[in-house]
């Protein structure tokens, strides 16, 4: 029979190997459940941010044509920004410089491609696409002068892709 002093001395030494293995196993199980859900949430957040950036560019184009009807829509994304004290048709100040440079620099995991339509004396149409540039997001977007935002999860979006509500 063990005395209480002997039992106390054994316990003071720390946790047994089995106890530590049980704790590590529980932590690994929780991580196996949590990490995929976290990554899914991150992808969804980037996809949502991409849609909002597309909407911002569409609104900026609508403002640009209202401010400069003789020009029509912008020649490129760069003229929509950057913010300036005296806006002009070459620096309208409608979007920040990061979004104005989105043709060459990915923003929120997307590369934006703006193509002005060919018109007479003014630009009357445009297309805007957003393509994911890494595994952080998954959705492609498309918009044009109608302002309707379309998306595709399987490849580049176009004018016939599903409408984003």
C-alpha cells in the first residue's frame, strides 16, 4: 500500500506521457476541423472584397462619364485616380491609387483588366474583368457599361455569366 506522501511525490513530477498524448490528439483534431473552415472563410472574404472593388470601379466609371461626357468612359483605370485637389479628366480622383493601378497590380488577390470600347468621338462602352491571381480566392468577375456584375467560379466570367445579386 502506498502512502499519501509517496503518491504526492509521484504527482509532483508532472503529467504522464498518456495524458500529454491525449491533449495533443485533441488539439490536432480541433485544428483539422478549424483550419479548413478558416481557409474557406478567407477565400469567401477575398471573393466578396473583389466584388466590392468591381462595384467601386463601376461607380467610378458612371461618375466619370457624368463628369466628362465629351470623353465618355475613361481610357484606362489610371485616369480614375488618384485623389487630387483639382480633379481632371486625366486624374479624376474617383478611386484610390491602388485601385487605379489594379491593371498591373493585384488588389485583394485580383488582377483587374479594363478595356474601353471603341467609339466615335467618345468612349461609350467598356468591359471590366477581375481574375484571381493566387489560391487565396476563386471567383472571376465581369462587368460592362450596364453596371451589372457577373461572376463565374469555374473560369473567366463574361457577359453571359451568372448575375451577382
